C-alpha cells in the first residue's frame, strides 16, 4: 500500500451520535453535549462556530422534544465534522408534523412568543433541509468552517 498522494490525501471525519429523551431536559443536554464534543474536536467553547452550532442544536433539539415527540421514543443528535464544515442532524419519530423547509420558513408575528426556532436555524446555518425517514424525519443543518480545513488532514 502506498502513501496518499497530494491529490488523494486522507481526510479524518469525526462523528458523534447520541439518543436523548424527547423532553426539555433531553433538549438541554443535546446542546451541552454538542458544545463539549466541539471542544474535543478543537472548536473551543465561546468561539463563533461553537456558539452558532450550539444555537442550531438547541433549536432543533427543542423542536424534536416539543413537536416531534412520540411517547416512548427518543430523538437522535448526530454531529459530523469533516474538513470545512460541521453537519448537525436531529431525527425524531414523528413524520406527520413535518416542519417547513428552508424556502418555506416565515417569521411569526413580531410579538409572538414561539415560532422563531426555524427562523433562527435559517439565519445561522449555511445550508439546511428536512428529510423523511422511517419512521419520522431528520432536520439536517450545516455550518461552514473554511478556516479549519487544514486541521483535519492526516
């Protein structure tokens, strides 16, 4: 076996997956676990990228615990780190309450107490989408980290 050439460098992909209870406590824990995992991946606490990803995780986890909750079923948080971006995926078991996609999100009335979660995700994520799965759905968001490309080549 030969060493990778300059054109075929090996790339390290880091992955974190955790199932959490579909409760407010599970949603809070998702955010804390995400920030902790990012720090382990050399994205320090308090960095803009960490704060952005934490806010997206918090909103998607809260939505999964509130709107995607099926009694007796958990939701899943998955983080993937590849050169240049972090992918956030939150999957729940409720398929019939599919949220609007990126082009369909509308802000609520300015004085509304709720309905701001996906507006925030839409503003913070570089890309996001809603995917069907059996059973339920996955909301996937990505945050670009262009300055971090070189850290993950092996």
